[in-house]
């Protein structure tokens, strides 16, 4: 609680914390907030622009928010397909609208969404993709993968890194040398290229869930070595402290000393490392999915959604397809700002200096 209180005293850290809290809240309740499911599509609305929301009617008076459906037409002058609003029917935006069914927490069935329009109408806040799928809805569902992959990988990285580095630093001698040379060999592997190779040789028939879990494991198997090396350095100094020497004299086992007395002293570094490591995992997953080697369509992640925006014509004429890139930038920046703030808070030297 003390850390959170100090975070809120820094306006940049506070903003980053609130941004991340909002992002995780939104993806947690994505089924409720999104007007459509991740798989919903209307091929007649391929690359439809964002729906225009009106609050003033044709008579110039205030009105409840409403929108019009788009009609796809071919413009002979421009020699391309264009979308025009069908202003014959208004579709008022309703809160808690009834639409596609889903289950809250995978258990309670419901058809209520945060907002929507009546049957026959469509609303696309960020337009649609090539398959006529709602970009706004897919952003929310894609965030579940892009924003959680880092924490899932850390559940593997940190236990391995802590234990490996703790044993290496405490035991010392030949064992320490061998363990560190192995860790350095892992660190020398060009991680992103290894990910590309491993992802490319995965069986084509794998589901996105299976591929997602393998990516998490691959990222974790690469990332633990650097963390273990830093922990080992911290343990080398901690093991000479008086309380460790006292435990050794009292006959405590080496494993007990490492787990109960030494590793807890690295908590500050672990907290900092978590917040600073998550962005790299978000970028790694997004990069793989962008290259077509990560999460596969029709399942959404910010990386494979951004792949569609790599075409020059899409960047010029369909800028809403860049939305996943904006969210990746915001999430990574927020994690870095928050990590720097936590490092300043937990670093004793910086506290003294202040």
C-alpha cells in the first residue's frame, strides 16, 4: 500500500497506473463492453469506416445519440468501392442493449452489452477490417492475449530465475561457475530470431490456444537467464550478512537459508523487474503475430490485427486499422513509466537523495 501511495504522488506514474488499470479492466469485461463477438463479421462491410455518431438531428435540435447504416457502392468516377450512409433509417444507440449472447466469467449466460443499436442496425466505433469484423470489439478481445502473455511468462521466468540465481550465488565455487556459464550461453542466443524459427516450425494444425501457450513457454525459457544472473549477484552480497551467518551457525539447511532468508531480500528488485519485463513480452508476442508466426486468424491479438495496416493504402485510407499499434505503444510506455517510478521508490539511494 505504501508503494501505491507514493506512485500516486508522482503525476506521470499515477497516469501510467490508471491507464494500465483501465486497460486491464476493459479487457476483463470485454464480452460486456464489446458490441460484437470477436468472430462476428459482415462481409458487405469490408473496410467500412467508423460509424458517425449524431447528437443533433436534421432540424438542428439535440437528440439522443444515433447512427446510420453504411451502404456499399461502386463509384465510377473514383473507380473504387465507397461507403455512403443510408439516411432513411436512424438507429438510436441504447445502453445495455440486447445482442449476441456470451457468458459472464464463462458461467452466467447473458445477452446484454454496454451499448448497441436495435436489430437491423450496426455500429462500428473503429470501423471494420477486411472481413467486415468490428475493429473495436476485436481490440478488446485481442488485448486479453497481448496484455496477459507477459505475466504468464513471468510465472515461469521468476521462480526459475530466483531459485537458479539463489543456488548459484549461495553455493559459489565450481557449481557457481558452471551454472553462470550455462546461463550466459542462454543469454547469448538471439532471442527474437530463435522465436521466429521455433514459431515457424510449429505444426500448422495447432489451435491458437496451443500456439499461445507454446509462445509463452518459449519466451520464458529464453528470459530466465538474465534475471538469474542479477539475482546471483544480489545473493553474493546478501549471504555475507549477519542474519544469514547466524542461521548457518544455528544449523539451518542451505535450501532453507536460500528460500526463507536470502531470496525474500530480493523482493524489491523482483517487483521492479516484473514491471520492466512485461513490455518486452508484449512486443515479442506482437512482433511474432505481426509476422504471422504467433496468434493466428480468426483469433485476435494486437499483433495480428496490426499486420493488416502494413499496406500503404490502408495506412492512407483506413487509419483506424492502426489502432492496435496505438494501444501497444500506450501499454508499453505505461509499463516503462510505472517501472521507473517503482525503481525510484524502492531504491534506497534514491530515497536518501530525495
